[in-house]
C-alpha cells in the first residue's frame, strides 16, 4: 500500500478528529472535531504506513439479526469482565457497541484497562502470551464487520473545489437541450431525453439553501439544506450535494431532484463522511420518496474488501423487490489508484466505467458498459 500524499493525510485527519488533527507545531488545530467515534486501521497509519486500509466506528461491530445471539455470546467471551454491550438496530442489521459502565472507578479502586478495539475483536489479539481468538475465527469471516466510515469521495480526499467563479458562470458543457441523441430507432417514438417525469434522489451532504433561486438550472430542486460555513470559512466538502444536483439537472433538466443529507452533527459536516449504518438508513428514507434513481455519493474501502452488510440487508429487504429503480454510486474516484470499494462492489451491482472523451474503450472484466463522462465546471 503506497503512502498517501500530504493532502490526503490532511483529509484523513479531518475525519479522525482531534487525536489526528495536529498542526506542524504538534498542537491541536482549529478543525479538530472530526466524525465522532471514527478510527483508522492500522492505528499507526500516519507514523508507519502513511495510509489507512479502512475507517470504522470504534468499539462496534455489525451483525445480521440471524447471527446476533451467536455473535453476542462470543463477544462476551472476548471482552474483559464487566464490559457492557449495547444493541442498536438499523433495518435487519444490529450494531453491537461495547463500553465500560458508568461511573468511573473511585480513587483507590482498581483502574480499568483499555477496551479492545474493533480490529482486535475481529482479528484476535494477545494478552501476555495468551492468544484471544477474534470473531472471524469464532463465527466466520464477514459474519461480523465494522460499521465502516463512508466518504463523499471514493477515498477521503476532496479536490480543490469550491473555486470562485463569476456570478454569470454557466455549466460547461451546457445544460442539455433534451433532444434524443440515441441512434435512429433506439428510443422508438420518444424524441426527448430531458428527464421529464423522473424522480432523482441524491444522498449526499445536503443542498445549499439559495442555490435553486440563484442558479437557473437548479430551479425546483429541493432537499435537506446544509450550512456551508464554519467560523466564517467554507467547509471542505461544502456544496458537494449541490454540485451533484447540478450535474443531474444539466443532463436531465426536467427531472425532479431531491437532495437528502446523511444526518451527522453540525460540527461533523466538514468531515464529508458518515458511518455505513447512517448512510444505509438515509437511503432507506430516500426510498420513501418514490425515486426512479438514487445517487449515493458515499463510498468506502472496507475491511478485507468485504461487502457492507447493512447495504446487503437494505438491498435484499427494500431494493430488490422494486422494479425499475437504479442506484448510482462511485466505484473509486480518488484518482490515485483504482481499488474499487463498496457500495459498487456489492454482489448485486453492475459496474459502468466512465472514460475521458475520445479515449478508446478498453475491454475489462469489471466493465458492464462503456460511457463518456464530462464534468460541468461550475454547476454548483
């Protein structure tokens, strides 16, 4: 695994918060909040490896309801005596979170040791010379998984947007005319491809409140609003959902577009990330809006490249029965290496490879179809 560049490290620190957000003098900087409860594997990623394999919610694992009793029994055997385990249900998936009970030991009482981390509980660890088998060995690999952190970029590293553009700026390429560009006969009697009648729900960071009034191509777009500012500065991922809505409207100007914001705390929004279960729950809410297309901008690199079980459960219980619904998600867009991660690598997905205009299509075992993609320069 090659080391990350400094910009990528900065974004990882942005997600991981105060314990990783240090300025060059070693002091905690002003942007030290991060996504509460987020942790990285390996834990020494910054000093030794220089990159992370995956991000996760600390002291938690996810299991399917059918595996709950077995997983909980084995987890009790792994954890120190006295540790309490809480259960949180998200659809058909249960999050098991372990913690020391309140209150803290009184002065003179035996202090508590550190809680085993999520990777230790899954992989196993040593106590002195004694090996403690993890859940992988006890109940099988993939039965229990982390509650992964998903980022608005394929790897948590935004580009340099937002960049200032003139108020008169318009999207380039321009908003589609809606005229059908398919070969003769491909679309039958349909002459226009402007998105009329289609409902598109975008799961992202939210919608800038004034954007539909100040950008003609966003007129009528609705959704959960976001606050793009903090302490007078633009947050790193601010406007991401608005930009995606602009891209949709440029291609399908008459589509109904709704932006859903994954519910994270106000101080966590600048991290541009959310936990797997939070995103799955937000997609579940998006299904209630009757969409034809869901655009999920969150993706992740997962432990051992396993699938996200909360997404598997969502697909099997809510999405599979629906006819005609399309869910779009990035398959790795960090521009540094192509190691696709979930949700596109879920077993229920097909891949579409986007290529620069004019590039010849190269056959690939992972390519379901070829397409030409261009990026509006100022659609946000």
